[in-house]
C-alpha cells in the first residue's frame, strides 16, 4: 500500500510554515493531508480538480479563552510553495456527508452553518483512497469531540465500518509509536486511544439508539422478533371472539363501538409500526452481512498482499545485490593512477564495469526490471563511471603520446635517423590524406554552423527592377552578419592553414632548416623579388639561402605535398561566398575588402596554398559582384521594352540608394571594383533613358529633363565625395541643359512662328498683331508647358527660362521693326515684360 500523505512529515512542516507566515500565532498543525478540490458539475464538464492540502490546527487555550480548532485549506503557488487559501472554524461544522454518486466513496462534503452564500454548494473534497478519507473524517470527529465536545451529523457512511476502521488503525499506530519512540510516545498514544474509544462509542451509540427503541417496543408485547405472524393471528382471533360475544352490546352502545374502533385503529397502527421496524432490522442485518463479507474479502486481500510483498522484498534484495558497486572498483575507475603497478587492478575494474553494464541489459536482465527507476539510475551511474574512466584514460594517453612526440620532434636528428628515407614519400602521402579529410570536415562543419547561426533576411533585395510608380524597394535590413561570418571564417582558418603548412614542412623532414617569410632581412627572392608565388625561402643552419639548384626539387615536392594536404578545403570558402551573395549581393564589396586586407597582411611563407586560396576567393567575389552588376543592367534595360513611360524612371532614385549602400560597404579598400560598377550602371542608365525618351519625339526632351534633374538631385551629396559619380553628375548636367534649350526653343517657335518669321517676310507682310492675340499666345504657351511636364518642381524654373528666351527674341524683333519702320506703333519690350509677369 502506498504511504499516505498524512504521514508525510515534510508536508506537515510546510503547512506549519505557511500557517506561521499568514500571521496566525499559537496555532499548531495536528494533521495534514493532500486532497483534490472539485465542484461536481465542473468535473463533469471536463475541468480538472484542483490539488489542495487540508490541515487541522489547534490554538491552545489561554487565560479566559477555550481551545479553538480550525480547518485550513492551503494551495500551491506558482513556485510550488504552500500558501493559505481559506480558513474554517470547526465549531460551525454541522454535517459531514459522503457523496453517494461517487462509487469509490472517496468524495465528501463538509457543511458549515456560517457560509455566506447558502445558494452555492460547498466544495467537494476527493481523497486518494478510503483509508485517507476515513483518517481525515476520523481526525475531524476526534477534534470536535475532544475540543468542542460535540459531533456533527454524519451522512452517507456506515458508523460500524468507521468504528471498526478506527479501532484497527489506532492499534497499528500505537504499535508503531511504541516501537520507535519508546516510553515518551506511550503516554500520548494512551490518551489518543481513549479519545478514539470515546468517538467510536459515540458513533456506535447513534446506531444503537434505534435498536433500543425497537427492543422496547417488542418488550411491550413480550414476544420475539420472529413472532409477528402469531401476534397478528392472535389479534384476529380476539377480534372475532369479541365480535361474537358482544355483538348485541356493540349494536346497543354507540360509545362502545367508537372505543372498539379506536382500539382497532391503534392495533393496526402498532402492527404497521412493527412491520416497518422489522423491515429496518432486516435491512440493517443485510448491511451487516455485506460489511462482514467486505471485511473478509479485505482481509484476504491483505493476506495476499502480505505474501506478495514478502516475495517482492526478496526479489528486490537480489536485484540490489546486482546493483551494488564494489568500493575498490569505484575507486580505481574514478581516481586510481595509471602506474604500471596498478594496471592489473584497473583492468579488473574495467572488466567488472563491462559485465555490470551488460547485466543490466536485456536479455541478461528481466525486461520487467529494465524501466525501473533504480535500474535506470544505476545504469546511468555505471555509464558515468565508464565516461569518467575513458576521459581519464584518454587524457593520460594524450599526455603520454604528446610528451613522447615532443621528445622525438625536439631531437630532429634522432627522429630523422630513425626513419627510412624511402618511406618518407608514402608517409607524407598518408599524412596528407588523413589530415586533408579532417581539415575538410572541420571546415565544412564550421561553415554549416556559421550559416545556420547567422540571422539574415530571407528575401533578397531587388534594387533596380520595378514599375515607375514603385518606391525604393532595396532592402533596409541589416546584413552585416553575413560579411562578419565570412570574416570569422577567414580569421579562424587562414592562420590554421598557415600553421599546418609550416608544421608539415618541418615535421615531414623536408630539407628545410628554417622558413623565413618574404621581406624578412635574410629573405632573398629567387627571381628578383617579383614572383608572387615565391612563398618559401630555404636557408641552411647558418642563415644563408640555399642555392636554387639545391632547393628547386625539394620546393616542388613540398608544394605538391601542400596541395595534396589542403586541396578541397576551398570549396567550403566558396560555399560561404555564394551563400552571402544570395542574401545580399552588395556584401561582396565588404568581403572583397576583407580578402584584400588578408592578402596585403599575409606574408609569403610555407603556406603558398593559402595565398592562392585568397587570390581565388578575391576572383570569385569579383565574379559574383560582376554578375550582380550585369543583372542590374539587365533590369534597367528591361524598362526600354515597356509601354510608353513618362515622368521619372524608377531606376533613377533607386540607383542613388544603391550607390549610398555601396559606399557604406567599401571599408577603405581599392575603389576599382566600385568605380567599374558605377561606370557600367550609369552608362546603361543613360543609354536606356535616351532610348526611352526618343521612342516618343513629342515628349523626348521632357523625359530627359525630368530624369536628368532627378539624377542630379539624388546624387548631389555622393558626387561631392566620389570622383566617378562626379563625372557622371556633370555629364547629366550638360545633357539636362541641352534638353532644356531644345525644348524651350521648340516651344517658342511653335507658339510664335508667324511673329519670328516676320523678319524674313517683312516686305510681304504688312499687318499688325493685336495685343490680345499676343496675350492669348502667351497663355497657350504657358498651358502647353504645364501640360507636358509631370513634375511640378521643374515647371517654375522652365517657365522662367522660357520667358527669358522669349523676351530676348522679342527685343531683337522690336529693334528690327524700329530700324525699318521708324515710329511704327508696336508693343514695347517693357510692356511685353509686364504681360509675361501676369503668368
């Protein structure tokens, strides 16, 4: 049987701490048990019962006050700490009712007469089993009897069963207490026993009162319980005899008849009462027979459980013997030395550990034991022992071999003498092959981890593609983590590859006494110092360079071996570059600068492969960036195939955003890559703009004016600091002026063609143009210019240019008329200026 929570000392101490924390003084926790709180209807709806703890507390009597008993309800807070929830006074407890709808009999209700809302049903408490229910109810009844001197009404539970349970369990507790605590507990147990007997008697007395009432009734008629039929027959006979003897008197005397009728009614009622009492006693006897059968069944179960527990204890003792770890083996595995004198004990401990681990696995262990907590914990403990021993042994062997290798390498003459020269070639190949696999795996895992751990936007930016009405759709998300990942890749692996190359040249006994970086004081180039692949200078022990004839063969062999050692690792670097390009192509600028810094700071040494790797990375990054520029140019050229376009083309303002972002990524490296990109992009933009503008000759100059103006406005700040963009800025400015001149000239000649042809036809034309017609023509010119422009910002400046150009031409016309006709009346230049001022 599982241990009841009422015996949990930790629970009682936690309840005492919660009561003390609530501010209650002088209360002692006499009983505590875990319960489940429910409301009946909510449980039917699928809601779970709430875990609670019920605690009975007593506040001892003080001067002038009697002892008080309380029922406290405690709940668990979010930190699994008990805290008070509700407080009930036991003096208001009027009823203890066991819910009949619960087949287990573990659910009951405590009724208090001082509840605020009588319309709300009191909470239901559900116990884990019948024993916990009886223990709680009996403790409540005992406290009520002992402190309050009364018992509440008990409904739904058999008094005899509760009394028998109390008697049986009180004896068990008494035996346990006397065995464990000695004489000090015996006095308390005797007191508790007396209180228990008193409560038992009170419970039984409630049942016996009804039996005594029935016996008193039967004693009135001096007959047994089984003589009811005889008594009824006797009454019938007496009634017949009385009727036969006194029929005449009954007929003559009405009072006598009434008296007889009353007697018959009383006798009939007495018979009915006896029949009811007999049925009640029959029902109680049936219940007693069922209780006796239940007790016998429970006793049989307890006996069977006792036998099973005994067998289980024997099996568990056998299992514990298998789970026990010898102390000497544990000491050897966890802290023993690896001296030669103790190796035999270490081997013996390892053999025992291997056997112990196998003994806890199927089929060596019964499958029913495999998932037991003790077996799982012991298996984990054995695995921990194994891990500890393997770690210690590995560390010992690592240190041992490291010291051995260091000794052999430190004395290279000894090491080289111990090797067969003919075996160096296969040894070098085997070393290169094994380490190449390791380095490639490390680089691949590191690159994969970098890509997985780097947070970057999922959707790549589209810089120069979109409709005319679209806004700037370049991504504003921060993608610096991409170039940081590439920089981290180089920071980790470039020094590693250099060190591996130098170590390989020295460890594999190449005839290289010393490796001197190019540019060092004693380093001399084999080809005049201009060979970029001159990554290795060989020197003799005195610091002098070896002759080229002596080193060429050895150097070629070393370079071939380094290629075999590190070949394939470049693919993981390429993968990181391609991954970064897909996320943000502009990050190629940052990666190009990072690679340039490594190339400029990388000294020529034995790692010639590393310099080639950096050159290849720089070339791949440039290729990827050129691919991005080509795609951007293709996006710009696609605007040419669109339907007629007016206003500012979408790629004009977007190029300004793109250029600003590119300038942020330069990071001080050479500008050749960026300037080439600017040249290609802007040339494509201007060419496409010219084609789009001339697709409709009527609006060609307007399209050019608006777009060249937008180009200058968006790149004004960058053109002041970037020479390449400044060159294109001036080119756009010249194209803008040319387009303005063409458009204004065509607009003036279109509206005043007859006026300006007058000088050529002065001999043929003699008519005068009225001022109203001039005003009308000026208004038409104003509206036409306003209609052809889509940008309101450009209109004022263009209209001012138009008026100035018209006044210049009109002034020439007035001078010509004055020179030819003298005092011919004509609108003066000042009047024309006033007319134009109105527009």
